[in-house]
C-alpha cells in the first residue's frame, strides 16, 4: 500500500530538516550557506511588500503593494489601510473596528476611518506619512520607527 504524505507530515519533515516556515503562508526563505534570501516578489511589487514596520499603532504589515494598489494591516483596533499606489506613495483610507473619533458616515464597513498618505523608501526599509480622521485632510504624523 502506498501512503501519500499529508501537509502536516511534510511540514514536520521540513522543520526537522531545519527549514523555517513563515506564518504568512509564503514559501520559506531558501538558505544558501548561512544567509537567508527573501522569496522573489510577484512582478510589479514594491520592495515593501511582505515587510512589517514597527510604529505607534503596533506593527504595520504590508500585505499588497503593487503598481496600483496597497493593503496593510495593524493590530490597533484591528486596523487596515486600503489605498491607491503610485511609485513609492500610497494614498487612501485607514479603517478600524472601533476608535475614539467615529465619523458621521460609514466607510469600509465602519464609522472609524480616515484619510492617509504614506511614502515608502524606494528600498522598502521605512515609511513616512500623515493621517487624519474621517474626511479631514491628513495632518497627524504616521511614520515607521
């Protein structure tokens, strides 16, 4: 009888061989000697894609950052950013399930939202930006640390 290995069995086998499996579900970095390299980014992706940046609202994780679209998430009030992308700059909205400044109108399924503009370093190592509440012009700093 021939037995097919399950995903769990393969994971245990890979881990016992020293492979690192990221929680994101992306392929584990390949190891060449002692240096780990990042998996190749999808074509058209910004170098910030997949990075997590520390900042005052908790770590911002960049889920998608291509030539036209940006999605990021952060743990503070289960926050997310959805924005248009052009070059290193993203302009759009942040959303949170709760917050201290609810808006009069709902957007993105919540009354806790605001405008945001972030500009990332071309190599993806940091970002600087501003955010605001509801439809107010963004004026509060939002920078990676």
